[in-house]
């Protein structure tokens, strides 16, 4: 028999997964999860795009839709 997580506990679990997988702090992970409306895959993509942008790899960054940062 499985225990069901509350929505808050589930969100915290996803934030923890995001924080560990992207090597960011919990507050940053919560920001990306909320910005992605709770979609973990979207949050990961957004976080990775922002990291690429921060590293100056703008050609591969599409974090602004069709507009690329140069």
C-alpha cells in the first residue's frame, strides 16, 4: 500500500530533485518549478538554458523563444 503525498510534499520532492540534478540551491529550484507551473521537465530546460546563457554560450541558448542572445 502506497502513501499519497500532499501537493506541498510532492512539490518539495520535485524541487529537491531539480536542485540536486542541476546543482542549484533549493530556493533557485523552487523559482524554476514555479516559473514552469510545476512541470519538472520544463524547469530543467529553463535552468539549463539560463546556465548556458550565464556561461556565454548564447548561440545554443533559446531561453527567449526565437530571439537569440548574442
